[in-house]
C-alpha cells in the first residue's frame, strides 16, 4: 500500500507527539513556508503558524548572526498560555511546537533528542548530537 510523503510525516509526528506529553501540537514547515505535516492532524490557522515559523526563523537568525552567536538552532517564545519552541532542523525545514506553559525547555529538548530520529530520517537530516544542547 502506497503512503504519501505527507501522510508518512503526519504518522511520524503523531507518534512523536504521543510520546511527548508536554507537547500540545507540532507543525512542520518547509523553507517556502508550506506546511508539510502536523500533530494532531489538521491545525486551525496553519497558514498563520507557517508565517510565524518563517518570521521566527528570519528574525532569530538575524539576531544570532548580529550578536555573533552562530547559526540559529532553535528559538523559545514563552507566553502566558503556551510556550513555543521553533526548531530549525535544516535550511529546508522548521518544526514549530506548542508546549504546556510550565514545561522546562531543557526537558523538552532532551525528550526530543531521544524521540526525533524517525522524523530526521524521513527528511534525510543528520543533526549532530550537540544540536540539542
């Protein structure tokens, strides 16, 4: 049975999200701002999430370069209702994640490090172990 790439990515995000209780939703966006997969299923405002992912990537990348911080790996935005973790997986993909408001970013990054391999393999991405530090 043939499974489309998007369906396969959605299955991977479903498994990833199910194993990370601190995650409310995830949205994978490509370099063109096109949504590629989401957890859970379809998200309201996917276009807005994709636009905010691109904006965070552009602004965060500019800030880290201007302050000589190197390449942007991830950005964290903490609001009163959600914490948003935006991970730059490569120049081609960004993963936007909404977390519970009182979650520790360190715990989430450690949990993602342990669980994200299937997504990285499907996207043919090889991140160094130090990326999650």
